[in-house]
């Protein structure tokens, strides 16, 4: 395999992982009422925002961005 091809595949896959991670962040909703309508409190306690899941996704997106930048630099050289 050509080394340039490897870096291009790594760049494409890291960009794809980053985009999918950002889309996954949009999918995390805060539903404090439990009835599908956000921010309408009822009798139950509010559901907390899932920060543990969000931080994991953010970490993967950040690593993916760093990998994309590194592979881009390798392709340019």
C-alpha cells in the first residue's frame, strides 16, 4: 500500500468519525418532563443531561480532529 494512500484513508475515516460524533451530540436530548416535550416539568424529578455520554463523544471527536490534522500534514509533505 502506498503511504500516501494510507494517510488519505486515515484522513477520510477520521473526518467521518468526527462528523458522526457531532451528529450524535445533537441526538442527546434533555427531556425533563418524560412526556416527549422538552422543558415542561411535571410531577417527576427532572432528567439530568447525560454529561458522561456527551464528554465521551467530545473526546472521540477531539481525537478524531487531531488525527485528521496529523494525517493532512503527512499528505501535504
